[in-house]
C-alpha cells in the first residue's frame, strides 16, 4: 500500500468539513497577539529570491514565507498538500489530479488558477534546479481553473516524493511572471507574507499579506504547509555575518531571533532568562565524498584504508566545538529510512587495518588532496582534522583550501586535482529515501565514478528505493544501498549536527525546522 | 595608503651623492623613529626566522582537550578551537606575513622600477604606460587585489602577485617622477653627449640617483602588504590556512571573539606592531634620505 | 584653466576603456562560475549546463565582451546574475550608503586629522606633540577590520552603546543612521586621520619656519591669528590633494569594513560580486566605481590647479 494513498487524501478532505467549524477558534489560538516587527538575525547574505533557480539555504529561509507549493513536505518530511485541497490518483497510478484550494490570492491580487500552476511547472522545467523531479511526466493539463492534472508515462511509486521535495521547491507563481529568465523572477507568491524590500547583504523585509486565507484543514504549521498565519505586521531578516555580533545583537535585544547560535555561546544564552534556545536535533549531515576518478582514490582499497583510519568522534568534536551526534547512516535517526547497515565501517579507528589495506592496494605515498573551503568553517575543520588523522596513519594527505565558488566548481567540473570534497547534506538528507542518496546515483553522481556510471550494485538497490512498492521493500533497499555505499566508500557521514537557534523570551510560536518559518510566530507584549 | 603621501617629485638630488655612504647610516642611527622602527622590525624578523625554536609545538598540532585555553603559564598566548598553541601559530604567522610582504616589495620594486624608468626615460612609452597605470589606479585597490587573487586561485604566491600589481603603478609613478628630474641633470646630459647607450645612461647614471624615494616608498609598500595580506586572508583569498598567516588567525578567531578574544586580539596586535615598525622605519628613511618632505620624527 | 580641464576629461576616456578591459580579462580567468553556485552542490552536470545557458555563460569571451559594450552604449550595464536586478539599479541603491559613510568619515578625518596635526605642530617637541604623533602613527598601523571587530566587542557587546551592525538610511532616520554609521565610519577614518595628521603637522612645521610667519610674529600679531590667518591657509594646498585621495579611498567603499558591519554599500556589493562570480555586476560595478573615482581625481586636480597656478603649466 502506498504511504500516501488516495484514501488518506480523501479522508483528509472529509475531515476538512469537521474542522472548519473550529477554524475561527484555531485562528485566535495561533496568534496570541497580532502586530509588531520581528527582526531575525541571519548568517548568510541574501541573493535573488527566485526559488526555482536558486538552491541556496538562505534563499529558502526567506522565499518559503512568500511562496507556496502545490505539495511539499510536512514536519516529518512526508508529502503534504499545500495549495491543493485534494489529490486523486487514478487506478493505473498514472494520472494525478489536484484540486486547488479555493480563494487563494497572489500578492498582486489575482486569484490562483490551474493556469498559474501549469505555468510554474513549465518554468521549473525550464530553469528549475531540480528539474529532474519532473522526469517521467507525459504531460500536464488544466481541465478547469481549479483542477491540475499530471499524467505520467509509467507508474512511479516515488513520484509524489519527487515533486514535493523541499530542497528547491516548485513554488507557484502567477502565469504572467512565469516567463522570467532564471534568477529574474519577481517574488510574487501566495504565502502569508509578501515582500516589501530586499537589500542584498543587508536585509529583507516582509509584511503580512492581508488577503491570505489560512488552510483551515490543519491546525498547525507543518513543514512549509499546514495552517499558516501572519501574526506579525512585518518581519525583517537582517544579515549579521559575524557570529559574535549576531549573538550579541540578540542579547542586547537589538534583534528577536538568530538563525544559528555558536556552540560556545549556548551555555551563556541558556542562562539568560530573556532568551529561549530552540533546538533542531538533526539539522545537517556532515559528509565527504571521494573522487573515484583521481589517483589514488580510484582504488577502492585506498578509500577503505582511509575510512578505516578515521576517528569520527574527534573529527566531529573539533568541527562542531562539541555539539554533535555520531551517526553511521545517510539518514538522521528517527527518519523512516534510517538504518545502521554498514555501521561496522563507520568510526573504525583502526590504523592496523588501514595499513594492511594500504599495503594490499600498493599505496606508495601518493598525495591525497582534501578539497575544502574556509567559507564553511565546519567543512574546513572536518577536512583539517581528517587530514591530520590520515597523516598519522601514514597517508600523504594534503589540504586544498579554496573559496567556496572555486572549490564547489572544481568538485563539480573536474575529475583531477582533488580526492575528497567536504560538504553538509541538509535538505537532501531530511527528504529521506531516494532523495537522500540521489547524489551517489546516476545521473547526479558527485563522486566521479568511472565513465560517469555509479556502482551497479548500488544502482540496483537505488532503483528499488525509488520504485519499491511498499515502504518495507524500500527500507530494505535503502539499507542495501547504504551498506554498499559505505563498503565502496562512495561517500561517508562523519556525524549529524544540530541546529541551535535562539529567540527573545517574548517570541512565541517559533518552531525549529530546516528553514526559517515566520508564520504563526508572534511577539508577546 | 601611507605611501602616496610620499612626494612624487624627487628631491635633494645633491644628497644622493652621499647615499650609500656611512654618513647616512650615522644620521639614521641618530633618528629616533628609525631606531624604534628598526628595533620593532628586527624583533619581528627574529621571531619569523627562529619560529621553529620559539614554537613549543608544531603550529598545526591539535589537542582537542586543551582547546580554548586562555593565556596562562602553560599557553602564554592561549589555544584555539582545535587546541593549537597560539605562540606557535603567531610565530609561524610572522614567517608567512613577512614573506608575503617581502615578496610584494621585491616584485613591486622590480616592475615599478622597470616601468617607471621606461616611462620617465622614453617619452614615447610615457603616454601609454601612464594611462595603463591610471587605469589600474582607478580600481579601488583592495577590489583589484581581490579580483586578481580570485582569478589566480587562493595561495600565498597569488596574494603576492595580486598585492604587487595593485601597488606597481604607484611605485612606477614615483620612480618616473625621479627619472624625469635626474634626466635633466648635467652629468646625464654629459653622458648622452658622450654617446653612451640608453641602457648605460638609464641603469648606471639615472637609476642609482633615484634610489632614495624608492626605498622610502618600498618601506611603506611593505607595511601596506602586511595589512592587505590580512584582508585577503580574512576574505579567504590569501595563503592556505594550513600555513597560518596573521590574517588567517584573525579570520579563524573572530568566530570566537566573545568567548576567546585572545584569538583575534593577539594576531591583530602582531600586525599592528609590524606595521608600526615599518612605518617608523619609513619615516626615518624619508627624513634622512628624502629631506624635502620632513616628517621629523626625531 | 579650461584647456587643462578638457585635457583631463579627454584622458579619462581611454582609461575607462582599459578599466573595463582589465576587469573583463580578470573575470575570464576566475575559476568557478555563478552557475554552480546557483545550482548548488547537488545539481547534475546537465542541470548545471542548463543554468549556464540560462545565464548566457556558454557564449565565447569576445561575444560576451561585444554584448557588454553594445549594451554600454545604450547606457545599460547589464543584469546581475545573483541579485536578479539591473546592475545600474543595484549600484544606485548601494552608492548612497557608501557615500554617506564616506562623508561621515571624511568629516571625522578633517576635524581630527587637522586638529591633531596643527596641535602637534604648534606644540612642536612637547609632550602634546609626542602624544599626537604617536596617535597618528598608531592610526595608520592598525588593520581597520580588526579594529572594527574589537570595537564591536567593546561598544556593542560589553557596553551596549552602539548596534553591532547593519545600516539605517539617513533619509529614513537621521539619528538611527548616526548611531549605526559611527563604528564603521570610525574604523574607516582612523587610518585617514593618521595620514592627514602627519601631513598637516609636517606641512605646518615647514610653513611655520617660513620668513613671512616670522615677520607676522614680529609685527606682534597674536599666535592664534598667525596660525589661523597665515599658516593654515598655506597648509590647505597639500591638504586638499590628500583629502581628494582620502575621499576616493572612502568612496569606493571598504569591502572589509562593510562586511564586518553588515553594511550594504558598494564595497560589499562588488566584493560579494567577485566572490560570487556575478560577472555583469563586477563588470558594470567596477566601471561605475572607476568612473566615479576618476571624476573625483579630476575635480581634485582642477581644484589644486586653481589653488596653485604652477600646476597648470606642467
């Protein structure tokens, strides 16, 4: 049975009527008080809010308060309807019919119709970063203004998982904006907040969209969907790139919330009664992947030797200043697909085994280049400690530290000159299932396998994750894929990292999530 | 930057005759700024040279157990987020910072002299070279350096090239101005009349008499290079962080400025002391070698 | 005078051509491209290529250069890749921020630079001179971003007197602007104060040793009158040149001070454009800044020529 079968969605639709009566009551509960300007201190600078064409975390933090999607992920990363009120899946599992929620308005005052949805899908197919999510679609249709139908070429069990992915969401924009070139999109959405101004490197200001009608089907916000309300008059996202200054600004009350609290400051903030700490236990997976096309990491024994030598605890301790969880999986603990398959290969701390494998591989002290950037301190420190551990195990490790654009571009475009690349998997891991491993699968393999073809045994398991009929089958497939990925050292996790945020004590209703959500947040006066 | 306050017209041509003679040295030794500057610079230089002896441990040696130790008897300058000893890191940082500064000075001197001399001596080249230098100088200097550093990929060598390029036009202009004046001197005219080659006149007659403003300028270029290297490193475009420069230390330390302020203050202080020393040295040199502009530090 | 002015302005045209060529050349060498940044680390090669085509980065160097010059003639500096708005719009939004902070620093520089310099000169070789000279020296020796960081800790974190960062437009809230701009302006000004103080002092000392000052003193004029009327007027000539230079340093914005204090000025705009490989922004932005700086230099030179007629002859 499908996890999100037709029946579940129909049940939800029936429940709508029952909940509707309580709608007004729920409203007043969500916003304890209305009004005020919330100032949110952010780590990163802001660039274009073109959510189709920009994969940046910092973009989602803001854009997803302005835009909405047909379907997204809920608090637990399961698919959930947002702009659609119902979804009907045909018996042959090829036709998906979405009924749009009535009375949804864009910030320009125009009502949402299926033409807007179709135009947004068209644009995403043209400029969207994750446009492969739309693969396998034969066509889409707009039989009437409230109905949007997608027809697949063949049944695909994980189709909804793909189009609801919240990494680079398929946000719905007005049809007249949908012709905009990549990065030129005007930020007009249907969300509870509309854009007032965006000053890159400084701040973004949003204000309440007065004509927003919350989704009465839900009582609370869930992921980017659910019951959303703008309690605040305005929200200002302020770029404060200096971590010390950001925390200080919160402490002196200059801002109401911060996106990220440095580990060292947490104790002090926890003792401050004017401040509340908000914790998301698993926010990012600290990972690295090798370059399988460059010597000596083209040799699986060398890769296994390197993995065998590592002490993940020391690496994570250093990289996070002590705030982390060891995690052998490509999923976070608690996620449906979480598995400890291949655990014995994680955190081995076994220099003898490493030496043995190196000897078998005929390793002669060839240079192993760890490519990283100082722009992401955690990635840099991880690489640094890993290089020290490798040296201690007799491996000729060398750091190559470049600025992020250069490092990223080299890791994506070059098959020579680097052996390991360091990054954090945030949303791909949070999405769960096939999404979490797609970086290792064709065609988006990041580890540069020979002839650009990922390991066949891994790919076989990956196909089963993507197409398995039942969750049990898919979970089994995930375990197989993870075990194979670790055995072949296609990538490996160091551990998972929490996200610690903080707000002033009078900020209510703020819930931690992978991205910042300012709906339902209010200031107590 | 300070160097542009140096007069662009040469002066005291007469004084040049004594340039390399002991008299100059004696006057320098009596000049208080020069002496203080020389002492500071020598101190930093000694730290850089003897870094392996001064450093209690390898600058990259981690000891997670001892991270964020404030300055104490065991760790006179404290430790960083990986428990690395700041004494070692600052001492080795002196090496890299001075090496980059020296590299910039040498490259700057070589090209500045060459281009300045050509522009000053050959009138036909003058127009083009000066427009080119105008164009380079029309860029905000640090942006130009960032652009070049980004183009060539972050490394110590790149930092040297980027910073040298930014200041070559300025040095070239100073030299050109000196050449223009010296060229009109009698002894040069006499050589020309005697049929000496251009190369001989330029390198044997003119350039030796243009050294004073050049030396003064170079001392300020050195100071500028040490400061700017820190900016590039701060932005992640300098030397790789495995060989710690002072800029990298500040940049790494600033995330912890609340809880471990020594990580930012100590390397910043090191930069300040070095630059101060170089500026004092430059002041002294200017007063003695190029007496037209008197800063009178004595 | 007019001929001199026309000559200076005509000279600026080839310089700007060179500026645009140099910046274009540098950008062609820069590794990494905005496409990979926008697509993110999880994009497939095909997706990456698509983004590149979307942005027009697949076209050859000369074509891109040709397009750039073609648009330039129409007064169009192009469209920023990362900000999703025209370069001219971004530049005009950001310039006032840097200019307002530059003017603030300039005011600080003139007041303190001149005061310290004059004070040191008239109290030559006393402890006042010592302190003033030392201050000026320290001013030119401190890295300004480091000073900024230290000031944030002292004034924002520990004393809670000034905001940690950010910017308030003067037109929206003058007091808010003053409070927000103070630390950045001081970090920027300190080095310039040092420079100006040193220059003022040395020029002043030279002037004070001139015959006409001795004559004025001998005539029994009060010291203040001597200083104010005769000495200061002569100090002005070199000071004006230096001020022009200082202003151009300040106007082009400081990438690093703007970064530390999260100020949306032209410096951080261009710095981030370079770091983010936003080619049109770098192209257009650098050309704009270079044009402003050249204009400033010309104005200063003309002013200098006006103050000191000998210059015109050269």
